[in-house]
């Protein structure tokens, strides 16, 4: 007969395995068929966008404005994650320190989930902040005159920065969404697999690329 703490641990482990399996599947299929998932398809769009903007003199302001909009989106994500981190530390910080010494399996599970919640929020903040950094670097390059030799020299760097910024922004948002099952797990671990499945359904639609078929 399994005890309730053991069942809770199994529920949490199953939830984490489901999320890792989903991300591994998206990664493997996306590398083989980039247009299958939005994150890979959008990465290719960003690369073509840099090439198109670099080949059209007079569109420097348009390019910088597009990067500025993306920078502001990453700023909002980073600010939200930072506020959530501070709120989590304020609410659960003292409890985390206290429960580490109790040795109770239930307390250990809750402490582990709270720690994972905090780390996931912090990782979301770091990804969004790094996306801001790459968008900022790209904006300096894309604001150079398209016909200038300096622009041609640094265009590969702009491609790199825009590509990295897009991926980091995507992961920042994705990690923030993954907070949902962890937050539910802190309240009731047995409900975590249900919320994880619901999150995977939401991520499935989140990962669908835009339909570019022209009738």
C-alpha cells in the first residue's frame, strides 16, 4: 500500500516527466521539420527578416521600430517574472528555510516544489532579460545605413542577435507558463498532473505555426 506522501511524489515526478517529454519531442521533430512548430518556423522568419531589411536601404527606421517593439515585449516579460520572483521569496522564503530542517516527506515535497517554482520564475526572468540584451545589440546594427560597409560587416552579428533574442524570449514566456503546474503542486500535489496535461494542450496550440497557405 502506497502512502499519501509517496503518491504525491509520484504525481510530481510524472508531471515533470510529461513536460520534459513534450519539450524533447518538439525539439527533435522541430530540428527535422522546422515548419512543424512555431518556435522553429518563427526563427526562420526572423532570419529572413534581417536579410530583407539589410537589402532594402531606407528601411532602417522600420527595422529599429520592429526591434523596439520586440524589446518592449521582452521588458514586460522580464518585469513580470522579476515581480513574481520577489513575491514568491516574500511569501515562501522563510518557509523554505524552516522546512529544510524538519525532515518530513510532505514538507520536503512542498519545499522542493516551492524551490522549483522560484527557480523557474528566475529562469524566465533571465531568458527575458537576455532577450532584451540581444534585441538591443541588434538594434544598433540594424540602424546602420543598409548600403554602408559597416552594415555588411556586422549583418551576420545582427542575424545571430535576432535569432538568439527570439529563442530566449520564447523560452522566457514558456517557462512562465510552466509555473502553473508548479504553483498548483504547492497547493495540492495530486492536482499537478491534471494541470500539466492542460498546460501541454495549451502549449500544443501555442506551438502551432501560422497558416501561410494561400487559396
